[in-house]
């Protein structure tokens, strides 16, 4: 990445920038590589602190964190996953179902720790600044907390897997959530034997990453970028 000039250079030093981009590019949705080693409390505290420092619309901070180390609770959640996973498989064609059933899509019992990041949809005393037009900004903000935690976990050598094949109402019942609290992300956390070179769904042939050059538009949908140099750079992205 070329150095830029300006009146004030607030960029991180190159090694720190490299670490950030490495975490972004090497982050994986982990399902099958978990080790039984516990996550030390001080490490988990850093991950939760990173999540808590995510941006949020109106500074509403709608997230809460349920640390789930109870095997009994995790077994309930795992049973819920099995039920929903079967329903999910049946939505695909017969050929696609075979590929689907070969995929490992959770590590609820294998990981030493589960974490549910919730969104309190009532947080923020009356109208929330910035949420008066788009009410779902509380959900968007909570997703940013998930991403913060995920990148910090990669930097710590800890794998994270998001289990999205769950009935959210039943999950809320299992976790005894208040009515206004939505279980946005159910995560599996733990040290891993490896971080895969490719995302697991890409490696298995389920889907591949789309070319960035096809996803960037100029001034309106489907319009070419006026800056040809940017178009070329998108095809040859390099990070320090």
C-alpha cells in the first residue's frame, strides 16, 4: 500500500496496519477445528471489551453478552440446531441437500465456550439520535460489536463460529431473555488446531468469493467508475 501525504498523517505504523488487515483477511467462521483448551478470563475480557467499543448509532450501545459455559444449556441449543438444520436442508434441491449434509455448520459442543450477543431493542430512553428514520440501526450496531469481537479473536488466535441455524424465539426462551431483547448472534469460541486458508464454504465448493471489481459502482447502480485507476487498483488490492 502506497504511503499517502497530507497535513496530518494519522495512519498506524506499517506493522500495525499489517496486523489489522491480516486479521480481516484471515478471519474464519470456525466449525470443526476447536480445541478443548479454555479461553483465559483475561483474554475473554479483552474480546468483550473490543466488542463493547464498537460504534453504535446514537451511542445507544444496545448489546449485552451472555457467556455460556454450561454444558446443559449448550445441549439444549444443540438440539435446537439439529431441528432447524434438518428444516434448512429440506429447502434445497436433492443434489444440494447431499452437499449441505456433508457440511459442518456448528461447534456448539466442541468449543469450550459459547457466547450470545443480544440486542436490547428498547435501549436508549425515548427517541434515539440517528434511529428516527431507520429503526433497525440497533441491530446494525450490534452486528458491528460482533465484528469487533471476531477480529480481536483472530488476533488472539481464537476461532469464532456464528451459528445462524437457530430459531431465535426458541433460543430466547432457552436463554430466558426479556421480551425486548433479541438474540442476534450465537457464537462458538475457542482455540483452534488451524485457521483454514480459505473459508470453509469456498473450500467445499458451496460458494466462492465474488470479484470486488463487480461490486463497486460509480455514482449510481451499474455505472462504471469514473476513476479508472481505482478500478485497476480494486483488481490488484495489496495491504502492507
